């Protein structure tokens, strides 16, 4: 549906899906990523020669240093709590990995995967496939 001056125009579009091969799609993604990198480089170069931008970066860096000093002082005051926080973070990461492994095992054995939390909210698994360079 398109809107033009408060008039609604309904258009029927027919989407034709052509069979595509993995290498073709991969090459298209690589080409777009290369173009994206080139455009980002142009943008960064333009910012690098902008004097006002460089001045703001210097101010930002000094504020980051000041912020870090304040954070370290507070962390020193609450060392026990921050140590516990780090331990919890590691435990959660491990349990998340275990949850993923169990869900994948359940899926491959043909069992349904269903999780419901204490608020009666149902969760479903999301699986993704990523590619990385082979060594």
C-alpha cells in the first residue's frame, strides 16, 4: 500500500524467488561489506580532517579518563559486591551455554522445546548459522 496526499493506493506485487546458490549469496554479501567498508573509510577520513570534531574527541577522552577514575574509586569501596557481580556474570554465561546445548540436544532428538518463566511468558529457541574463515 502506498500513500500519496492521503490517498491510499493498493499495489499487488508478485515476488519471484529465484533459486540461489550459497556461493552467489556469499559473494554478494562480501561485495556489499567491501562497499560498506569503503564508505566508512571515507566518512572517517572526513572526520579526521575536521578540527571541531578533533577538539570534541579530546574533550571526550579527558571526560572518559575522569569517569574511569570515579568508577574505580566506587569499585574499590564496593569490592566484595563487584567480585560477586563478576562471579554471577560468569555463572550466567555458563548456564546460557548449557541451556543452548540442552535445547540443541532436545531438538536433535525430536523433542519439543518449551520454556515458561515465572510470569507465564513462553520462550522459544532461536537458532542461527554463521560462517567464519576456515583456518
